[in-house]
């Protein structure tokens, strides 16, 4: 959270704000805009605007449901979104999850609207902005965008133009600071994370859980941040070292890696806690959250399995799958799947309506009084 704030400060000082390895410009630009209007470090304004963005996301998902399924499902979708505890939990933090949720909701709304030429320009811009908010999206968002938009030259040209426009700040900033032409932090690596995935287990989402991390994971992570803090230009040494170690372990331990990936995917979607907390009473809501979460995902599956409209179905399925697989390869931090919940709730609302319709199909048995 502090890194985003520091980058926002740099932007307002008139500097090019670029991080070597971990953070894109998307969320710092959002913070700097709020600070420029409401004052530096006005966290209350940030939280209030993020609450409003979450509300707008709910309205967008309700509008999607109305376009797809009608007013009844729209009302169900809005109620489910407003009552879900997962997206709202991040509105009070200086993290990009609320902004990601809003962008995903806006993409979904555009996909169910009558297409116009400028939609494809905006699609490219929104997909590009997703990468600027969460740089790990660079590994799958281009594929999600390509499959969603389709192989139509005019659409692709407009989408690429939108992507390029949104990426301009990152291109200029990375060149000004690091003399690198890149839309993401130029020294971002994956080798260390792949190697560490053998030993991370369940990512600690309570502060008290950090003591359970293995020494192997701690050593790889500590070495990574030493490079980040002191010699980011040599990050390729770190990446090469751990990529080789990962390849060596894969020769004999690939079943463990596959098992860990499957386990990570399960953990990514298991919402035990809402935030990272030090609170002896906080884990008490685990079962309640799991019931809500499992119900939403089950209804999502029911809803999307019975509906064949494109391209919203394609986007929903490939985004859900890509989030699971790409992050599942390296980590199990459950907040990484929060941006998919607008999509989950959209289809869950339809699934709930179908479930209700199916239940009404069977007449109730009446007991005759004789």
C-alpha cells in the first residue's frame, strides 16, 4: 500500500513514477488524481471514492443482467452484489482491487451493450488499464482480449490503439527512469516465484500466519527484495538463478508442482478471511464466508452452463480460468481473484433465478384431510 502512495506522490511532484519490478502506474495515477482534487494523503476521499466505485460496479452488473436476462435477474444481481462481503472489504484499503473490480464490471457492461466502433477502442484501453493496475495480468489479459474481441482487423486495430494510448504513461516513465521501453516494470521476473511455489503452501492472509512460512520461501523472497532495493538492474541474475533451480526441481518433482498448482487454485477461491488482520476473533467468520463464497461459485456455474450468448460468456470463462491458472502456478493469495466477483455474481444471479424456476417446476405435495 505504501509503495502505491509513494508513486502517487512522485507523480504530483512532476516526476515520472515507475517501479522497477512490482507496481504499475494504474493505481498510483488514480490516487494522484484524488490527491490533486482533495488534498495530499486524503485517505478518507480515497475510501469514499472507492466505495462509490464499488456501488457503480454493482449498478453495472445489474445493468448487464437486465440486458441479458431481464429486470427480475437484474434485481437479484444488484442485491447479491450489494450483500457480497468480498468486493466491499477492499474499498477501505490503498490497493487496486476496487479499481480492478470496476474495470472488469465496465468491460462486462460493454460486452452486453450494442457494439459501436468506439467500444473496441475503449475495450483496448480498459484491457490495457487492467495491466497497469495489476502487472501480472500481462501474462494473460492479451489472450483474454484477443479471444473476446475476435480476429477482426478493424476491431483489433481500434483495441490496440486504445491499449497503446493507456500504456503511454508507463512507456514514457519506464524509459525516463530505467531507459527501457516497456509497458510494465522492466525488471519484473517470474523465476523466483515459480521456484518458491514449491514451498510457499498456503499464503498467509492473517499476520499470525506469517510464522508458518518455510525458510526456503523466506530466503527466495528476501533475496528478491534485496535485488529490488539495491540492484534492480541486475535482477536478471536473480531470475536466471532461480529459473535454473526451478528447472532442476521440475525434473524429479513435477508431480509436486502440479499438486501445488491445483492446491493453489483451490486456495485462491477459498475466501476464509476478508483482509489481512491481527485479531484473535477475526477467523470466527470463516464458515460464514465459505458458505457465501461456495454458494456464489456454485450458482455462477449453474448460470453460465445454461447460457450460450457471446462474447460475454467467452470473456467470463476465459477470465475466470486465466486468473486461476496463471496465479495458481505461483501463489495462493486469495485477494487475487477478487476482481472476478462481478462476473461471478452476474451469472450467480441468473443461476439463482434458474434454480428458483426449477424448484417451482415440481408441484408441492398436499396432504389430504380425511
